[in-house]
């Protein structure tokens, strides 16, 4: 069962972003709340959540999959609001939050530049281009296990740099 302190921190730090993320996909704040709640429930039901090194990523991926399921179930039913409105809702930030976001992007850019070439390339191919570990391995001439290691190292480094630079 998930550690309540970890879950509470995950909720406190990432729920607003999760809701914006899902609402942008579904076009509905109410559905976004339902999907987010279901994603948290699934996370809580994991028998060994400590085996997942990045609970936030797992939470967002679960929510994205749930949102996709809803969109498929919806069929061709029109959205409750236009995508333009949903995009505006996601990017409607206070000036402080916007500056904070810009600083985070700058930190991530510097942190990515610090990574070794193959590690950075594997991360970008996976996160930006959506390639599988097998596809990345084929492109970089390395095994899937090494790709997994590179992805984990990159995530760990990026999180560390964000945590240390934002606190200072």
C-alpha cells in the first residue's frame, strides 16, 4: 500500500498540473477531476508503489491513459468546449507562476546540456519523440537495458537540478 505521506505530497505538489493536463485532453474540468481521482485510486491500489521510482510520471501516464479511454468511449461526441479554450485554460498562469515556469525550463535546458550525449539523446527521443526503448536502442546502437539506465539517469539528474536550483 502507498505511503500516505508520499501520496499527500504528490497530491499537494502536482494535482493542479494534473488537472490542467487532463482537462486539456478532455475539454472538461469535471471529467478531469474524475480522471485524476481514478488515477490516484489506481496509484493507491498498487501493492508495491515504492518499486516505481517516479510516482509523478506514473500518475500522469495513468491519467493520460484514463483520459484516452474516455475519449474512445465518447466516440465522436463533441467536446464540451473548444480545444482553443482548453489550451487557454492550461496556459492561464499568474505572472509569478509564469516566471517560475520559465525558470524551470531554463534549469531543465542547462541540466539537459550537462548530460552525456547518448543519455541526453535517449531522453529526448523518448520524451519528445515518443520512441520506445527498443527503437531508441536501435538508433543509438545500444541495448534496451542501457536505454533504461540512460532514461533513469536523465530523470534523476533533471529532478536533482530542479530541486537544488529552485531551492537556492
